[in-house]
C-alpha cells in the first residue's frame, strides 16, 4: 500500500477522481460564464468577437480572448456550445489541471536545496496539488482560473532554474540539470511566452514578470552578470508582447485603440464606469458577500441602503446622503454622472477624515478576504457558521464543509510559510528562488486589494507557489538540513 501511494500516478488518479466529483456532483457557473460563451459563439458563427449592444452585434474588448478561443475549440470538437458544451469544457479543464499538478511538483523540486531529497519533494508537492480542493473546485466552473493557474505554473517552473541552476528535476519530467549557461536566455524567453499565454486569460498576469524579473536582475548584479540579466528581462517582456500582438492588432484595427489588455473598468462601448461610486466603495468594502449586495447590482438592480454595512457611513448625515442618492438611482437603476459625482465627493471626504482607512486598513482587510476564507463561492454552501449552536442544529453539513475548507486553506498557507522559512534557513542556495515566489505572491496580492471586487478566486493563481513551498514545509527533514546540522 505504501508503495502504491509513493507512485506519482496514484496521486494523479486520486486528483482526477476528486475533480470528477466536483464535475459530476457540484458543477457551477458564474456571471462571466455566459459572457465568455456569448463572445465565443459570436466569434464562431459571425466572425465577430463581440456581443449585442443596443440591438447591434458590436466588437468589444471587455474580456481577453483566451477563454472564448478555448470554448471555440471545444465547439469544434463536440459541435456543442453554451450550456450544452459545459461538461466537455470542464472535463478539458480537469485534464489540464492534472498536467499543471505535475509542473507544480517540478516547481517545488526546482526550488529545493542542492542536497534535498527531490523524490520526496516531488511526491509531496504532487499530492498537495492533486488534492487541493480549491484548484480542483474551479475545474468544474467555466471560468479562466484553471488556465491561469496552469500557465502561471509553467512560467514559474521555467524561471526557477534561472535563479536556482544547481537543482535538477526530480519527477515525471526528466529534463536533466538546467538551465545551463546557454539556456538562461532561452528560459527567460519561454517564461515570457507562458506569461503572455496567461495574459490571454487574465489581463493582470504580467504582474508575474513585474515581480520576478527584478529578482533575476538583482541576482545577476550580485553575480556580476547584469548585462545578461537585462537581456533576459528584455527577452521575457518581448516574448510576452509577441503573444499579445495579434490581440493588440485586432483592437487597433477593429476598435481603433491601442489596447494590449482590456480596459481598466471593462466597460462596453458608450458605457460610463461608475468611478465615483467605486471610489466610495474603496473606503469600506472588503467582504465578498457585500459585492453581491452592492457592487454587482450597480446599473442593473436597485440597491438598498439597509444592505450596506454601518462602517460605510461615518455619521447619520452621511448615511442619509447616500440614501438620498440611492433613492434617485433606484428609480431606473441607472447611475447618472451627477449621482456618481456625489459618491466621489463622499469618498473624498471619508478619505480626508481617515486616510489610513482607505489606503491601509481596508486593503489589509481585503487581504484577509482574499487569503483566509473557505473559498466556497462556487459551491452550494452558505458559509455561515455563526451563531455556532444554531447553525449546528439547522445546517450541520453546511457548517462542517465550511470549517473543513477554512482549515484546509489555513493548512496550505501555514505549510507554505513553514516551507519558505525552512528553505531560507537550511538551503541558502534556494533563497533567491524562495524570494521570487514570495515576492510574486505579495505583488499579486497588493494589486488585488486595488480591484473593485475582492474575489478570493483571484489569488488562486498564486497557489502554484503556495503548494511548491508547502511541500517543503511538510517534509520532516531533508538532506540539506541533515548535512548542515551534522
């Protein structure tokens, strides 16, 4: 039995059945799912990457084209589209995520010390990746997360040898020791391609290069090879841009704009972003459930002032002011420029009174929302556990699942922290690789605190780094530790 569990294929088969469980028993969808399906169908049937706006099929750039292309590929193979194709869409995501598990394990190995037991590192990381309920859950949701996680894993696994060249691979991918000196620039170029591919699914994916390239540059300065580091950084950026070039050209020709990503507020042609309203939200909103009650209702449904938490108001007068604006807005569920300007005024006043709240405390609370949640937003679970006694009596299963996933999330994060500390302490040659992963997680997290809606799924792209480090945190004692303590 022990021998069976020590085989990588056992982990992959177990991971497959976990993902199949989510697919067969707990499939889900989101608001963006129908939008991606619409874009893909219009592209296939009408050769227009767009949607109907005011009764006219109009080219748009509100979403990156990667996922609609994937849906079009599934349509080509199955001749199905929309809801009818979702099973095969999600099944394809399962297979891709399992391949991603292999690369996560490789990433863990490539961050190891030179004397580490790479077979153990690989196996532990593979099991952690295969059994991760959060990445597995999103294979059963027609969204971009699986592709983003996969391509992020490829990019990190490609960059890791550039900062830890002494570590060989240790699992299913027997690529030998690399990069050799001649492969340093090639790996940077390949990483840029992977980041470009990720960007076709999530527009903030270049943050990976923003986080990792300075680490590589610092390393080359330390080694007296700064020119080589600059060439590597330039190649990575060039490769990323080359992948995005067709999309950029399309936007220039069709929409007459230079837009290699998507618009900041992903608005439709002629649509005005509620910038003042979002500025006001940034002074108080950090809980994801409040996004459903307020943010996602804007310009679509009525918003009730009673659904807004008390912390959104500094005084009864301010609450009355907001209530008056919303009373006007609710007449036709359309925010006018004048109403938006009033929200901007309130936001400015709140920030002037308590600048740390807007620039530090609310972003810090969003970090908690992004990282320390049970991640049940795509599951048929309420997530309510308080009051404990009442919830235990009325919905015991819901409470147990919520708590299990909450502690599972803490387990992965605690193991990752432990792994980072262990590598930093006992494997000095791995410190740059550890720094690269940690900085990537921090940069992406800081950026996500500025996004209007703090959705926990957005940090799943960091889980390849989390799992890779967590594998080292679970190992009792690797070879490098033994040598240093002997």
